[in-house]
């Protein structure tokens, strides 16, 4: 008997000067970063929400509120590690993750493989079970105008 769950996550952050640009746990050299209470890692946040949603554990804001100074400028991979502790303590294993970044600039292609490697380590699964994609929004909306970055993530969990 295998229990199986699907989770979905979404996040967005606004570009800001004098901020780091960290996506999928990878530091990306760029003139702008993302405004946030934490390091603003929009992809990791979407992945956290997908995992928490799949396990019926509410959302990232519930576990890491932005009113808590503990998480000020926090490395989001630490948040994801804590989310994975919640998963494993309940017997959930990641089956696969599929996610998409939406942004005009900078180009993500040089960093995608590193993101997949990082996420596979954090999610304790093989890189073949992880997909990270990036696309523009054809100049439409806030992502198209270059105001920020959006990320969506779908995850499946299994419990033996
Ligand atoms: Mg966020």
C-alpha cells in the first residue's frame, strides 16, 4: 500500500537594488536581487509551499512567519531543510518535483543544472526526479515588465 500526494506551490518576489539574487539555492550575479524578509529565493519558497501543501501542513508563512526575526535574511535552503524534516518525520518521501520560473532577465539557462543538483540534495532524491524550467512572460504582466520573478512548483510525495 503506497500513499501518494500532489502539492502545488506559487511564489513571487519584487526586484530590488542592494539585495542578493539567489534562486534554487544558487547565487546569481546580477545588478538586482529580490526583496524579501528572507533571502528571497522565490523558487525554494514555491517548493516549500508545494511540499507543505502535499503533506497537509499549511504553508511557508505558517512555519516561518515574516514577523519572526529568526528568518530575517534567512538562507532559504535552511527553510527547505526544515520543511524536509517535517516531511521525513511524517514518513513522506519526495517522488518528483517539477517547477518553472517566470522572468525576463537574467537568463537562467547557465544555472539550471546547479539548481537541479542543489534541489536533489535538499529533497533527498535523484536529480532525474527534479525538473527546473525557466521562461519569459512575453513582456506581459509584472514578470514581463521585469518588476520581479514568479515561480510555480508541483511535487509528488509517497509514503510506503
Ligand atoms: Mg517568498
